[in-house]
């Protein structure tokens, strides 16, 4: 747990325009993206943002389309707070924090139409590809949202389609890319006092009043999530949008 | 009948340290039939017939009389629960919080120690059910109002304190900080060049197992501060057994003598680390 | 995909050479690293061929739920889990019966070596995560778990060295004992054994088998496994010591 003295040090630093780890208010920690880390997955990536690292992987399986979308495949995103990643993450069924994380990442990636699901149909109304994107933290030091979205996108961008031959799924020597139509990133802020710090660490999140995650796709906002039991001021939200758009340009470079 | 391992050899659990009944297993070692084996990842130390392994990692296990820093995690009706950076939490009963009488009907316990407060305290008792009790009554024991709190691996604490507290004293003198090193791996640093003091502690934590630590730290602190160890020594106030490093402390607050990881005087044994 | 009998290889071993070119008593290339999860009290990664496993230890720490507390010792709790994309066909998140059973036998294997009486009422949690599965994941996980415990400074009698062995058929259908099974050998072999020992104590800590083996075949396989275990044990020791040797003067 964080002591009051450390909490105060974090607040004082932010109030004077810096962070306890030496960053500025609007600085991300160093980002590293590595793809193709799990050969058994159709696509995979590990992403680290400072001390936070996550692994994401995609499996493509056969499924039945939803009755109202007979010619579309399905992308489902899951995330859990794997207990190996932090002392406070517990084994067992996902709790609300894990479900929120999964749903926010899912909204950013799925609702933005990142994957062209119309290209995942095998037989209309009967057989489609179901893409399962699963994200696990390996080591958690705050901002699992942005690391999760980035890892999910990096895995999607490098994923290969299995083939469906003679009623069998073939997963060897795949060449065809999974259809990705758009690039999404998310940018997360924490409100500490009157400032919004970008890419908060776990300790910063602990002392923060509120959190805001902004999903950005091609210059537009595609997902928003306010978290934390404090509040945001309207002008903070506007400021966050501007800064998120700017950061999204830099984050996208990690997906190339 | 012979030593198999060498002094200061790095061993893992299960490695044979000595053969025969002439040796006795100390901490970090155990007897398996005729042999003494390591039970810990660490460095072997032969002391006469005793063979022990100095651990390189591991959680803090409370020992009676240990000076520690606890972080309050719960305020109860007549006691506080403190996190000791280890598997066992500690309780502080109302009567052990202050020399002054606390009336639980009138006084709000949270106004004395609130959740998140860091308190220098001492292990008073460990009962038969392994409940750990600490006290904040005693010289130097108190709530910390300013400065920084850092967590280090508890196994590195003896090296951070140094022989007769020489290491922590050296860091304090070079950086002009006040420090308290809890046996449980929680450290308080205040004033002066806090950042350098923390950097020094982190360096010891990372290199505690490498021989020549004291000289390396001397060189490191000299380089960072531009002062030599001799200058630091010369600037020390004349040492008397009763003041030790305390002569260097800023004015004492709370009308109470404040003792930190003080000098080599006998009465400060409480705050000394194991020898190197 | 379900096993189709026409996928079955004609042989798993021929003239003393296995499908991937190994000799019967040869383990796959291995890689071991400690300290891979900075938040954990101890951690280790073990790569064995295409199998890749991480173990992270948290503890000794307070045990929840409280009704599981043991007054005289700590509880070693292994949670074995596979990432959904670690296998050919997506594994549904959450533990199934297989994971629960593996977690149990791994916990029991470690319980014997950890000096649990030093930490009454505590939990020592070991999270074994399969990143990529290509057979022999539980034994790779047990190697990683024992290293992660030692890395965490948890007192223990011995390390645990673990590997699989089994019986592979040749082109004539005759059985040959081999160590460290890979996927095809695990799928189609005539018997497989998950095996772990405490090398200094000469004790067996894990033993699971399915298939059919004569006692003589088992003895032969165990002998080969004990021999192979020596190299694995050396690798574990080296990996555990490496962080303290780099940069030492």
C-alpha cells in the first residue's frame, strides 16, 4: 500500500509540473512493442509501457454468425487481471476491475470497426470466423488500458488467417492477413489535483481522483471511459481530447 | 568431515555445504543425515562449526525488539493494524501509541495515526498465535510527518545499515539527509539530497552481494557530491559515546529525543544492523 | 483439432532418431531465466523447445480466504493456467478440470520441499502460466515454479527438477523409451510419464502416467530421465545464480 508521505510526494510533484519518476505531465513512459511472440497464436504481441507489460494473442475459430448479421464474422476481446502481474490481483473469476478493462479495450477495438468482419464469412448464415483476442497483463504498473489496446492492435495487425479446407481448419504456412480496416489507440489520463497526467503509473492511479481513457481512431474519438470515484472538470475533458489526438499520432507509430 | 562449499560461495537450496557431524546448520541451512545443505539462495558463511547461508531475498519476519516502519492500513476501535512489508501485519494497541493517555471515548484514533501514516515503531511482542504487536512508545519512535518512504528487499537491510550502522551513517553524512532504516525493509529519508540518498540505497540493494561494497559506496557518494570521505569525517562533530551521529541531526521535534540509525554507541544497539 | 487417425505418424522414432532429430535420451533446447516478472517476489521463465512457461511467486503473504489458514504452516498454492492462445485450439479462459488437477499435483510436489513450517498461517502463491504449449507444460511449469520460489528467497530443502518421459513406437510398432516428449510424441506415444525429483534428497515428488508400460520399461525410462535431469538441474542452478554473478568483481 502507498503511504501518505509518498502520496503527498506524487501530488506535490504533479502540482509543480513534474512526476516522481522525472517525467513531465504529458510524457508517456518508454514504449516497446514486439510481435509474433507466440507461434501457436494466429497473431500475438507483447507491449511494455514503462513497468507495465501485457501479452495479447488472437485465435481464429469457426462459429455461427449472429442471426441479425448472417454474413459477418465476430471479434471478441477479453482481458483479465492475471494474478501473476500484481500482488493485489486475485485468482478466480474476473472482478469488476478486470471486466471494465476488458470492456473498454473491447469497445475501443471492436466498436471502431477495426476488423473488417464482413470478410470473415465462410457460408452466409452458417459458418463464419470468430476472432478471439485475449489480453493478459504480465506485470502491472498502471495504464493497462493503453498497453492492452496497443498489444491487441499489434497482434491484430500481424495476425494471419487460417484456411478452411475440406471442412478442416488449417493453421500451417498461413499468408493471408486478417482484415484490419482501421487503427485504434487509447490514451489514458489520471486527474491528480488540477492536472491531468498522461500514462499514469499504479501509484499515481492510487492517489488520483479520476481516470479518463480516450480511444482514438483516425482523428476521431471512438471510446471514452471515466473511472475513479472523483470527478473531472469539463475543461479537463476537452484538454484530454486534444492531448489524446496528439498522443495518438505517436502511439500509431508503434503499430507500423 | 569437511567443508564442501567455500566461504561466500553462492549456493541454491539443496546444495551440500559441509559433510559430517562436526558442523552445525545455522540460518539458511539444515541437516540432512550426515550433510549440511543449503535451504536458501544466498552466500555461504562458515563461523567456526556453524554453517549458515546469508539470504539474497526473502520477506521480513518480525523479531521481538526490531525497529521497523509500519504503514497504517486499518484504524480500529481500540487498535491500529500496520503493514510491515511482510507476511504478518502488526497491531498497535491504544496504550502503545503514545506516552499520553488516550481516551477512546473522546479521542479519535484516526487523528493519532490515520490510514497511510508511516510510523517508526518497535516490535513489542509476538504472541503464541503469531499476532505481532508493536509500540510507538520509546525514544525515537513516532509518526513521520515529512520526507520520503521507500521499500527495499528486507534481505538487504543489514548491508544498507552496515557494520555498526556505518553505511547508513555515511549516506546520511554525504547527502545531509535524515534517515531511518526499518528492519522490515521500509526506509525513511528526509531533507538534504533525498534523491541521492535513495539512489545510494538502491545501489546497495542491487549490489549487496558483491564484495567491496563499502569502498564502492564511498567512491560513488564522493563522485556524486564532490566531497571526499575524509572531508566528511573531518566535518563530524567531536564524537562522544552518547551523541554519536546524532550530533549531525537537525533540531529534534516533538520535545522528544529523536534517534535514528545512530552511531556506534552501545545504547544504540537497537538501531544497528548485522555486521557485514 | 480432434485427433484424426490419418494424421498419425507412421513412426515416432526410427533408427534411434526421433521426429525432431533428437536421440532418445536427449532433451529439447532449454532456456531458463529468473526475475522475469518484476512485481513478483520471485519469478522464472522456462523455455523447452516450443513450450514456454512463466512462474511467478507471491509470498509468503497473508492467506485469504481465512478459513483455509493452517495454524502450523504455510499453504503452497499453485495455480496452473494456460493463455487462451497458447494452444492450437483456443482454450477457454478459466481453469477446467485438467488445470485444477495439475495445480493440485504441482502444489503437492512443492509442498514437500518448501519449509512451510517457517511461515504458519501464510500463503505461498505460485502462478504457473503457459505462454506456449508444445507438450510437457506441467513439468516445465514445475521447473519454473521451483526456481521462482528459490528466487523469492523462500526457504526450501531442495530444488525440484522435472521432465517427462514416455514410450515412442518405431516403424515396426516396437516401443522405445524417450525423454522430454514433444507434441506428437505426447499425442501418439504409447505412454507418457510426468516425473519430478528433488535431486539432493533423491526423492520423487511428481509421478503421473498414462498409456501402457511394463515395470522394466518404466525403470529404463526413469533411469534415462534421472540422467537427463542432471543437465536440467545444472541449468536451474546457473540461471538462479546468474543475476548475482553478472557484474560481480
